[in-house]
């Protein structure tokens, strides 16, 4: 077992940190294997993305194959293809409407940096408007790269380094918002 | 007789318990950060236009009512089906054996019920309520 | 692919509407004076010998040093006769405007909107002349030679590091 | 109570006691309804992510539809003005990214005509271009039908057809090195010869694809639900087809028999016999049937091409245009100089204009290229077939239901890269 990651709660109440980090690991484990993706598909990478769902490179093996076409029910936003300046507000709107915790994969070079379209209409990378967790190079990336990116993201989620997880830690002081413990400071309320 | 009620209450308790458990997980273990941008209605990424509370054609209403009527009609068939053999037995019906001959009450009750609703269905159909015209 | 198109045109329009004709790499082309643009187009569609009924393409070429600066280029095709022709018409930058062809071929609608969006050539009489590819807040006409390639006009950016 | 008030009551009474048919309800006088604007936006599963349709809806019926595109405008023309003639090939891959080879071939033919070397292209290169082009056409139609069926709920068909497409992509990957963005064609021929044993694999894959297609066909073609959603929906009249500039399967489904491979044969298409499937009513089902039939015709072409392909060079050996082979470059000074000049100065196309057109996945894919003799094109315009095919939806959509937008838009096969360029 990895050493219990000391969450930011004070080290004095040792059982609390041990308990909360174990629970955090458990919760992150649950999140990592039930990612519901919102496929924000725009361009050629979409064809490779279809191949990802198809029997040969099946993404269902990683528990992330169920696409949710509403941001309300999704926690993983996969940006597949080129994001143009006209698409940017729409991408930002979809990202805002997703519930935390949420993660973002920029699938393909165009989503990561704009690729070889450096011109007036293409936005140089989706991270100009939203924070991205995992960048996948390739134009289009091979399905194996996409699966690798998914595994990379799952490891980040397990370590609690996802962007929205980090932001939450900064704002609320600990990884998993154990409202009950936070409210009373005691375990097993 | 008492044990039946215990079984039923147990089923209800477990059902409600599981539901509440999921709600508790969501409330205590999930992050909740409401924001203005999150509350805007989702209209495929675009700014929502128009007001959803506009007046829409009346056709939706009769169609919905018809659905409710025939859905509940289907629900009535379950108890009838469970007791069908008992109802169709003229005499007393005990442990799967009917003492007297076959009575028409079993099938008749359902048929009467269906005919009444069938007439309503035909009337609605001819009025053009079903389908969009 | 046939000389007959150019011959018919020069027979029919003797009043100087057809400035020049030619054939290059197997394409017949004719340069038309801008005022006669609609008239020549209608003739090509309605003439029984030509019947140019398929609207293929309409675009604009920015020949910067040369005046008139913009060339509106129209490609037509006759399905039954299998003739093809290219009509060019020079339009100066000052008042870059030409008659619309939407009443002649409805397919011209989007192509003219795109030519307007990319080059700024106005099409008089077009039912709905607005940008088609770029967003309405975009200033300028990107495909002109003097518009720099990477001059972005972003709608939205986030502060680095912010959420 | 003014004079006409009782009349108002009168009509009210007539409705309540039900002497009138319900269809009278809908006229504006009795129960006026308001039109509700609805955005079927870019980020929508059925809108391929790049089209927004601003609908005005009255209950379920669409009154007006304003199709807004441009969400995937990647400035192909502006990029091609800053790239050399050979560097434009990767951009052409990403035009109609469902059938990239057909774009490569279309662009290469246009530049070869400008260079006046289109008659010096070796036979083998032309055959290879036809073969990889037809494979790309099959993957185009497979993807369109798969996505169209999935949007109507037929997920199994999606898996069958995408599995078939996977086999074909593997073949193209063997030939060109990439599954989707091949950049395999060069000016003057192709970049490399077919690998050994490849034709045998192609024949085997064609057999497997036929079984996958017959499975999908059994699931869909006589399926009542599918037919109800497709028959008589989104009808396009044949008289409209030419005026709107429709080409490809969308035009052929209306009965307009126009296929560039038959009417203006290019490469070696005139040596193969194949039919052009033509529909009759121009509704969604005809477009589906045309694409399905075209796949089988493309397979026939492939089999004949594999039988007749001659041996020989796969690229023209004119060093002004094509790179000499590696062995020559290292061994002879002339090839070294030619190789160096071609890499450093690039290709020089004589000044001139050309509009060359080929049969792309969605119809007539035209390249209008203006060159002023430099290493870069002055203008390289693409005539996108699906741009014209999509424009007619503004006329077709009003009157349909909201649910009918999905199959109609799916069968038009609008590809973002090609439509917005």
C-alpha cells in the first residue's frame, strides 16, 4: 500500500488523517473506474474516437465507454478534434455546466496546441479556455494512445492530482469533502 | 398472516435504505460547488433562446391523458391475471383444483373492462387525437 | 469542355459584355463585365443549346497588385450536354459589389455568403448576406492577401492558471 | 359585452361539446400557439459537433431552420497559400477526413494538369490511386451509414460497420503508414508501391466486409422502425438537385444520374465496368440505399483493378516533379542534384488557372487552383460537395418533426473539415 498521503488536515489527530486518506483513496478508486465521458467531438480525431468504441480497441474494458451527451451527467470531458475561436465559448459553457469532480482530456494535437493549423480561426489549444488534465499527442492519436491517456488520467485521479481535485483542496482544505467529519471534527458521527 | 407483513416492511425498508444511501454518498462524498455558469440551462452549448413556457399546441395534452388511461388499464390486468383461475371457477377453488365447472366471470370481467376502453380508443382515434395529423 | 459555349456567348453578347474568352488546361473561361453578370448567367441557364442547369462553384480571387483587385469566379455545368464554363468578373476593391445569382440558381446562396465572408465582396439582392464561416464579431475579411495569417480575434480566453 | 362576444362563446361551446374535429383546434383563431426557438447546437450528438441549427418549432413541427456552420473553419485556403505544393497534401487529408485518399488524388490530379504531366503518369500509379481511392470511398460510406444508424439507435449496425472499416483502415495503414491521415499520394504518382502480398489481403478483407455489410443490411433494410424513420422523410425533388448544386449520393438519390467517374472518366476508371446506383424519390432511405449500393460497386471496381494492375514504376521519373529513388540519389550526382533542388526550391508550377474535379465521397470534389509560377499556390480553392448538399436543408427541414432532423442530417453526410474547410 502506498504510504497514507498526509492530507492537509493537521497531523495532531492522527486517526483522522489515516481515516480520511483511506476514504479518499477509496472514493478516488470508485471515481477512477466509473468515468462518464462527454465526447466533445468536432473533427478528424472523431473518426479515431469511433474506432475507440468499436470492438477492436474497446474502451469498455476501462469502464469509460458510456458516453453522456449532457454535461450534467458527465465527469470526463474529452475534447476530440480542433477547437476554433467560434467553438471556444461553447466549450467553456459545457465545461462550466459539468459537475465537479471533472477532468478534461485534450485528444489530439489540435485540441492540445492547435496542431499545424496556426491561423486566425483555430484556437491554439483548448487550454486557452479550460484547464486540461491530460494531453494526447498525435494527429489523430492511435486508439492505443487514447487508452494510455485514460490510464494516465486514472492514475492522476487516484493520486488526487486532477485539476478540479487540486482546486478543491486549495479551497476547502482537504481532498474528499467529508462533510460530516468537517462539520463536527469527530469520526463516526 | 403476520409474517407476510414483516416481509413486506423489510422489502420497503431495504429499498428506501438503499436509495437514501446513494443520496448520502452524493451529499457527503461528492464535491458540490454551485456557480452561476453552472445554472444556465444546457442547450447544446449555445445560449438558451426563447422561453420554454411558451404556449404549445393542445395536441400534447389529449395524447398524454390517453397514455395515462391505457397505462393504468394495463396495470389493472396484473391482479386479474393472478386470480384468473379462481375467478373462472364456478364453485370453490382450493389448492389448484376447481370443484365445479368453468364460469364465464373470469374472462368476462376483463373483456367488459377492455371493451369500454376500446370504445374510448376508437373514438379518440377517429377524432384524430392520436398521431400528429 | 467545348468551344461551343464560348461561341454562343460571343454571338449573343456583342455589346461588349464579354471582355475576353479563352481555354486553358481544357477549361473554357470567359471574362464578363460586372454589370452584365446576371444577364449572362441567365442566358447560360436558359439557352436551349447550353442548358447550364448545375451551379457548381462560386468563389473570389484576390489578385492584389492588379486592378480591379477581386475576380468573382463562377463555374457552371450542363448535365445533359456535359459542357463546363468558368465566368470571371473583375470587381474593384473600392465598391466591391456585383449582382447576386440566387434567383438564377438557389445553390448560389451559401457560396456567395462565403465569398462575402472571406473577401468582402457584396452581392446585391442576396436574401440573407451575412458571414457563414466566421463568427459575427469577426472584423475584416480573412482570405484577402493583406490579412495576416495568424491575426487572431479571440472571443474568449482564460487567465493563465485560473479555472 | 359587445356584439361579437356571443360568437366567441358560440365557438367556445362548439369545441367543448366536441362537435368539431380536433384538427380544427389548431387553427390560429381558437387556440393560437407561440413558435418556440430551439438551438440544436454545435455540441450535439447528432450534429457531428460542428453545426448549429437554430430551429423555430411549433409543437413538434419545424417552422424554420437556420443552419449555422463554420465551427470547424480551419482556413485550408489560407494555409495552402503559405505552404509549398507538396506540403498541401497533409491539409487535403483533413478536408473530408472520412475519405482522405480521395482528396489526395483530387488535389494531385489538379496540380498534374497544371504541370501538363497528367498524361505521363505511369499506369501502375493510376491503378494504385484508383484502388486506394475506392477503399477510401468504402470507408466513407461505412462511416456515414454507421453514424446514421447509431443516431437512430441501431448500435449493433454501428459496431458491424466500424469493425469492417477497421479492417480497411489496417490495409490503408499498411500501404501509407497512417490509419486516417495517409498523405500517400504525390504529384506524379504515389509515394510507395503496394507492399507484397497486399492484394491478397485486400480480397480477403473485401469478402469479410461483404458479410459485415449483409449483416447490417439484414438488420436495417427491412426493419419497420428504421423504414418509418427514413421513408418519405427529407424528400429532395430532382428538379431542385441541379439548381442547388447537389452532387454525389445525395443528388443521385433524387434520380439525377451524375457521377464524375462515369461522365468525365479520369485516371483509369473507363476501363472498369460498374453501375452508378440512382434513387427515385430522394428521401433518406434512397440516400441510405445509394450509399449501400455504391459500396458494392466500389468492391467490383477494386476486384477488377487488382486483376488488371500492371507492373512498372509507381511515380513519374521526371526529376523536376518527383524525387529520384534512394539508390540513385546516393549513387549518381545528377539524382543528388535533382533531389537537393527539389527539396530546397520545391516544385515550380507554371502560371495558370485550372478547375479540376473528381468524384469525392460526397460528390464532385473540385480544386480551383491559381498559380503564378512560384513555389506556393496563389489560391487553392476546394469546391466542397457537402457544403452544397447541406445548403438545401434550409428548404427541406421546415415541415419535418424535430426527430426527423437527425436522420436527414445524418444522411446528408456533412463532414466538418470539408464543409467549413
